[in-house]
């Protein structure tokens, strides 16, 4: 699965989860993420967030703010929180 397929799949899944639910990229995609670098994963998360905004899928992006600046190679464990 390429990055664009992952992004499209995650956005579709985020449409269907209920408000208040928190779910990580790893939970949504699984082992497919192992082939991507941390930079790739950060890019995927950013594109998912932007696409959700464009499609009016409400995410609590403030919950992502607490992770900004972390020197972490695990951006796939940062949760999306649906509003």
C-alpha cells in the first residue's frame, strides 16, 4: 500500500468512527506502516489531518499539539481524536 492509499483509507475510516473516540494510525493501518520512515509517517499524519479538514471531518487537532516538537520516531502512535 502506498502513502496515498493509506491516507485515503484512514480518512474513510475516520469518517465512520464515533465522536470522542481516539484511534492511532497504527491501529487503523497496522503493520503496513513498518516500511515507512518517521518523516514519511509525519507527512502521512499531516496529510490525513488536512484532508479531514477539507472533507469537514472534525478532529480535535489540539490533541495533536501536545506532540509537536517531540523527538519521537513513533508518529504512528499519536492518536487522532474525533470531535
